[in-house]
C-alpha cells in the first residue's frame, strides 16, 4: 500500500515537473515554429510558383530554378562576386583575429581596454552608419585617396570600378574581426602554460611553439570560427546595399547574393524567384558546412600529431 502511494506521488510530481518544463520552453517552440519552420515551408512552396504579392501564386514547378541556372546572367554574377568576397574576406578576418588575440593574450592591466577597442568595430560594423562612414573614407575625396596623394600615388576611384569596389567590402569585413578575436582569446586562455614552458626548456622558439602547440590546440576554435564566419559572409547585405546604393554596381562588382535576392523580392516583387534563390543559398551553406566538418578530420589528426 505504501509503495503504491509513493509511486503514485512520484508520478504526480513528475507530471508537474514535465508540465513546468513544457511551459518554460513553449515560447521558444512557438517562436521557432511560427518564425522559422512555417516561413521555410511557405518559401519552399513559393519557390515553385510565380508570385508578385498582388495576384495569387501560380504554380510553375521548377521554372524558377531552371531560369536561375541557365538564363540569369546576374545570378551568375552574384555567385561569382559572393564567392570572391567569402574566399578573400573570411581568411583575412580570421588571420587578423588570431594575430590580435595573440597580442592581447597577456596579463597587462590595459588588456581589457584594448579588447573593447578591437571588439567595437564588430559591435557596430554592420550598421548603416558605419557603412556610410566607410563610403566616405573611400570616396573620391576621402581619407584613403588623401593619403595616397600625400605619398605621391594616384587616387583610386574605389566605387567607379568593379574590383576596387568589391575590395572595399572585403576591407570592411576584415575590419570586423572582434567577435572571432574574443573566441580565439578564450581558446588561448585554455591552453595550459606548462606546455609552453616545457617547449621552452627543450629549446623551442616562438614559431615552433605556435605551429606545434597553439595551432593544433586551437583547431576546434578555428573550425567554429570558420563555420560561423562563412555563414555570415554569405549573408552579408547592409554594406553592399549602402555602398552601391542598392544597385550592386559598378558593373555588378558589389552584387552580393543577398543583395540580388533582396532586389528580386522587393525591387522586382518576384517573390517566387527570390524564394528559390533563398533555398539555393540554404543548400549551398549546408553543403559548405558539411564539407568543412568533413575536412576538419584532418585538423583532428594534426592536433593529435601536435600533442
């Protein structure tokens, strides 16, 4: 009798705990369903239709995808520009982040202030105001051309040619390395100092310690930063929109994928085509993430060799 009463009470308390847990997670579940899952399903359906926000969606099957890959020259231009942007800006950003993290990995009293200063561009770097400031810095009469003129070099029309215009976006991206720097710094703090002390006793110099201790033990952090920054690179929108006035010029030199998707949706009101572009981007990011994870096995092997 006592055992039955005890087990019944336990089940009653367990049900109460489960109900409380469900209530606590319900805001996230409802938000995830309403703001992520349902819109994704709707966009998948719209990607197979012709929809202009005015008339009802008209089923066209895979016509949007066929047009995208065979007929749309601007789509191919956006893919090319975005690929260059990601392949150049992400290594630069991670390299700067790691270099600054190594410099800040000290016990100086001023380290906290330096961390804040280096993180500040990442905190505000994606804003409209910073993009406008960047446009003024690289303008025809901006600070960069003034410096070039001062040292005897010709001024560059940064926004008048495709390649210089793209590299202004890349410079802005590399300038926003603060978040990756903090993650690298946290990883550096977790490397035991005894490893470096033992290597120094054995006569290892700073370069040897960096490649044999620091990089191998930071490989999980590098993997995380690489994935997050790659995703962020493909989603870059605000700087390209501001610097090119929403056109992606000159000559599609700054026509990033997200900017072209935005133009299809809100300039041409072709929601079906924009939804198809969004799903292509999702698949590309998923495949790249999978590829990075698969190649990370080489990093794990390198880490074990380093240890």
